[in-house]
C-alpha cells in the first residue's frame, strides 16, 4: 500500500472515531444535544424572564441594569401620565401621544407639529408671499396705476372722518409691526442669518419676538374697533356682483362703478380682516397665554401655532394687495387716508355710485364737525 493511501485510511478512521465519541457524550449528558448547543455548564438553571409589568425597582432585582420600565413609562406618558410634584398641566407627560395633524404622519404630537410647520407652512407660506409680491410688481410694471387721470376741481368730499383714520392707521401700523416681525421669526434664518451671523440675528429675532408679543394685543383691539366702525359700508350691495364679474376694471381703462367700498375692498374686509384677522388674533392670544383655560398644554399650543401660521400668511398675502392699491395702484388713495378728503373728480372716477349718492343728498359730503364746504352740484340726468 502506498504512503498516500495509508494517510487517507488513517484520516477516515480518526474522523469516524471522533464522531462516534461525540455521539456517545451527547447521549450520556442530561438534555442531550440541546444542552451541548446551549453551552450551559452542568447544573446551571437560567433565571425566569422578567414580567412585562414590573416596576423599575423590581426590575433592578430580577435584571439589574435593565431600566426598560422607566423608558417604557416615558414613552407612554402621553396616554398614562406619570407622577410629579410640580404643579401645572402635563407635568407628568414627557412624550406626547400619537396624533395626525393635517399634512403630517401619524406620530408623536411634537413631531407631527414639526412636520406641518417645516414641510407645509414655511415652504408654501413663503412661496405664497413671494408670488403675491411678484404679481403686484408685474401688475404695476405692465398695467400701471388703475383708472384714468383725474383733474383737481378744488371741491372736496370727506372720505374718512378723523376717528376712521385713527382706527385705520392703528390697525395698519400694528399689522405692519406684526407682519415684519413674523416674517423675520419664521423666514429670517433663510435670508438674514447667513448675512448677519448667529449673534446679531439672535438678538434681532429676540427683540422682534418681544415686540410681536406686545403689538398683538394692540392689533386685536384696533381690529375689533375697526370692524365695528366699517361694518355697515362693507355689507353686500347692488353692483358688487357686477364689479366682480368685470374684475373691477382690471382689464379695462376705467373703474367699474362702486359704492364707498368696492367688492374687492369688501372681500379684503370680510376674509382678510374678519375671518383671517380674528383667527390670527384668537390663536395669537392663546400663544401669548392671555386666554385662561387655553394654551396650557403642548397640544393646544401646537394647534394654535398651526392656525396662527396659516391664517397669518393668507392674511398678509391679501393685505399686500390692499396696501398696493392704497399706494401705487390708485393715485390719490393715500391722500384720502392722510387728510380724510378726496377731490370730487377722484370720487367720481373711482367710486361713482358713492359719488352719486352724495350728489343726491343721501350721504353728507362732510361728516365730521369741521371741514371743507360740501359738494352741492346737482347730479346730472340722463
């Protein structure tokens, strides 16, 4: 027999012998192959698995170092609040329960609010404001001011009384403060932080946030008084639908006849001032902690913040148009808010139905105690 054959036979015999030896040991050992596979020494008894409802004190005895009950309680504190000696709402809640806000996934309330703010309000709200400004700029460059040029006749009509102008300017100034500070707080980190740096931007945003909180209640009072005073003249009247159907004369060379306020101004009043304005005020008061019983929980603050952000962006987009029409869009409109008076030719060009009512004596040409002589020219007959 050759040497290679001898080595092969010896290897096979050795392998067979080792296999038989292992099988004999497995059969002789308690538990058979399972005990060999577990690697446990003879006589070892594994402890029982810990119960799922154990407290952390018990778990330290059954499984020292395993703090799963503590973190399970933290995770579930939104549905089963823990115990706290601190007074106040949600003191025993570390992680909020799962919710789904509009536009968010089903997740913890804090994460759901973050998704709505960062994925919807900030990008789409910022885009809406930029689109509104770009549209107004394009309108001015292509269309120019609305209406035909008017000549100054020297005959004045009182458009706004001193009290009406005070209410308008109070609302406008407080709105401007809130809009500027809100834009910096919400969007400033995208276009101001890279230029100013973290320190200066931090101080600026902190100061504007404080100013925002103080201007909010002033705007609320001014808006309510403004709405009460201007309500009657912003009720729907005959001719409003026709004004809307013709787009207010946007695509023609002349304004469509309207009363003291046209349908476009009434839309801004009702949607921008009443609906969105009151939503902004109510949610802002909750965020400021000025409404007892509301805003005491994180969930209430999150919902209020979502309403505040959405309503504020829509309101600013509408008021951008109103500001444009009162400054560049209609020459002479700003003079009415500064002095309270407009020329007879301006009233006839821009608010012809209101002008006709004044000429017919249905509305006094001067409503305040003192002012220029009223218009006394009789209305023209067809």
